[in-house]
C-alpha cells in the first residue's frame, strides 16, 4: 500500500489517477525503453525482474484498494487494470507521451488489451477529448467494440465524461440503444442528456430491451435501486419524460396481462412502485421526498397507492383509481 497516499486510498477518482501515473512510470515496457539496448536485450535480467515485481505490486495494491471502494458509485469509481504504458498515457490524457509512443509504434492506436479495451476507450474513459483526437488522427477506430459491445462513446458516457462524449458524437460516434438504457438505469443524468440530444425523438421512443421495457422504465427502476444520489436518478426520469417517453407505457408482460383480461397489468408507474416496495422498509424510502413525490409526479396514469410506513402512518398517494397497490414498511 506504500504506493498510495492515505488521502488517495479513500477517494476512487484520486486512486485511479495515482494508479495510472504509477503505471505510466513503472510499467516494464516503459522501464525497458529507458535502458540501454544492451541491457534491454538481456532476457531475465535483474532489471527486468525488478521492474515486473514493482509493477505487479502496484497492480495488487490497486486491486485491493479498488475492492474496498467497490461499493462507492460515481464517475470516478475504480476502473480496469491497464496492461500497457500507452493505455495509461491515453487515460491520463498525457498528450506528449501518447504522441511519443505513437511515433515509435503507430499500430498502438488500434491495439486492444486482452479484455478488448482499445486506447480510444481508455482515453474516453479518462475524459480526455484531446487524447481522443490524437488517436483518431492516428486512425483509431471510432466504432470498435469490446466483447460487451461497448464503444469509446459508451466508456465516456458511463464515466460521466461530458466533454469526451460530446467530442465523440461530433466525430460521428453512434449512440447505441444499450448506451441509453444503462445511463438511464444508473442515474448518469449529465451524459444521458448529452446522448438524448444527439438522438431524434423516433430513436429515443423506439428504445426497448428484450422485455419491451423503455427508457422511462429503466430510469424509474434506477431510482428504486439508487446507483447514484436520488436527485441524479430523478433527473434521468425528467429527461425521459421530456423526451416524450409515455408514463402509461407497458412492457411485454403488462400488455399480455391486459390483453388476457388480468388485473396484474404493470404500466411504467406501477413498475416503479413495485420495485420500490421491495426495499421500501429497509431503505427508508418512505422518508424520501424524491421517491414519494415521484409516485404522484408522472402524468397520465390512473392508480391508487396506499403507503403504510413502519411507524404505522397511512398515506394515500393515489393518482386516480384504476390500479391499487399497497406499500407496507
């Protein structure tokens, strides 16, 4: 742990940056490049072993500290290991080092690591629009995808990098449906707004997962499970409504229930309340002004909701009377 100062260990964004700086300085590739050709050619030399051991110790310390911070969510949450000095330079936005390494090996611009993460993805994740531009000029692929289907734009958006997201969109990056879904669910309101603005209404309204849940479903589900502060999730709900997502919309199960004459049809608002009811008592959501207000906020849905708190208080949160649901804390 001696590699990381005490204040860095408690802050995920500082931890990531300190790790990248250490990786750039101590990566065996960088150490070997700084030695004489004669020394660098000696396989298994003491210098090689020492460089590898130091870098492995840095990696291990970073992973241990990352695990301790894993429950803390946000744009600076710990990211993946970097496997090369070039990847570290890209994420740090160290333009001089990025250009220097590209001069030596131009092919680095499109060289992915074993997880399929490209240098452009690292630069986007770090939020450096300038590093992204250097890589694109070096013929990096804008639409390269990792095995999860993530592009550089996905990385920038999920890490809440507004500038990098806007830059990649200006360069022609494509907004994928899954990008919007994940941003809505995780409460990433700033970059959710950026990507929504880049899409036409028709595309936004057409976004559905395999269960036919739309963006408003995911924004409200995120508000129930809180990956970020409640206000950020509420902003995503507002953005989805502004994009004309239907508060009375149904997913596939709700439609099938309605068409079959069953009473368990679940429009968007009911879906949210049912998600919330699972944790209503244990998470003190009955004391959250944001959650209580959301139940009555959405227009166009008729629904009767009775909240019975752990303190025995009864609240009628009815919108109007078609659906009935009781939340017991």
